[in-house]
C-alpha cells in the first residue's frame, strides 16, 4: 500500500492508513468511518486525535 505524504493537514500517514483500513473492514464510506471514529473514545485515543482533529474525507481520499 502506498501512502502519499499528507502535507498540509497535520495528520500522520499512519493515521490515514488506519482510517482507510477501518473503511475497508467496515465496508463503509470515508465519511461514515470518520463520523464513527470521532465518537469512539478508544479510537481517538489510539490515533491521538481529538474530536474535530480528524482529516476530512477528501484529504483521506487524496492520500491513497
């Protein structure tokens, strides 16, 4: 899997990869995964992100 440098959004590439994995695992859209992840405290803690710090769906889409 090739991850482009997510320059400009301040979110590390490994976090993009985790969110993409969740999208594939859940068979969901990027927006659904982001909505779900922002509400799950354990996911936010693992990604070291707070609510509102998650990248947008377009930033995730462009990283792959």
